[in-house]
C-alpha cells in the first residue's frame, strides 16, 4: 500500500461528536513522547500533516486524517505524560474510551512503544483496553534509528515477552527519521482496510 494523498479532516473532543461517513479507520495511540505525530507524517509523506510539538502531550483531541480518500488514520490523545493534572488525564481516558465505544468502523489499532524501553504501565493498560474491545492491533516499536539495526529484532522480541497478551499481533520496528519499517507496517495494515470493502 502506498499513501498518495493525505489531509486533515477534523478534530473531536467527545464521543457524541464521533465522525465517520462509513470509511474504515486505523487508530494510532501511544505515550505522549513516543513520536505519534512524526510517525503519521512519515507514513503519509507529509512532514506538516500532524503537528509535531517540542512539548509532549499536546494532542488533546481525536484527530482524523483522510488517506487516499479511502480510510481514516485517527490520532488519539497521548497518555502517560507526568506534567498534566489528574483531571486532564481522566478526561483523556474518558475521551479515548468514548472513541472506542463509538468507532464502529475501527479496523485496527497501532499501539506505539519506544523500542529502547520496557512497556510502561500505561502501555500495558492500553493493550488490555484494546483487547477488551476485541480490536486487532499492531505494536509499532518507534525510534528504531536510536539503536543498531542488528539489535532491532532482539529488542522487538524482548518487547513481545514483556507484553502480556491473549491476542496474536505483529511488532514492527519503526523510525520516523529514515522511514525504516514503513513499507512493512503499511503492508500489515492493508488487509484490515480491504475487509471493509468486501
């Protein structure tokens, strides 16, 4: 799959504003500093599509991007950022829960984790959350450029051992800096999008 066209469509802040005329969705979620915006820009070949902030935790809305006029890539609010209040964290949790409950066309979730570190408690809770809603998911191991290519497979294997899961899922090492893993990830996601059309 190749992304030839990508555009921002709209943002929502509450489940009641859920937006989708019937196209399949792939949601992207992860810790606030894991590089969600950079990854979205890398996948879509557009460095200005998703705003990259120097201060993590800026994505506080559910943002819809229309790709190839065929499906939505949905950027969900980041989690686990220590500098926000408990009230803000609670509102983010509620926003994501309302999204998952309302997203009837959601086909898969891309859960991003830093390849260099152990999954955080929030990462593991997100895996449990997605499994609770019985949504297929892929783990994207970001910032792969920060480690040697020879170590990437082993680090992904370590991540798999550290993620308790009852679902089968893929782990893909990714780098927004050099595009590493882009084709593999898009290839994994493509069948989920085709199932909507059949």
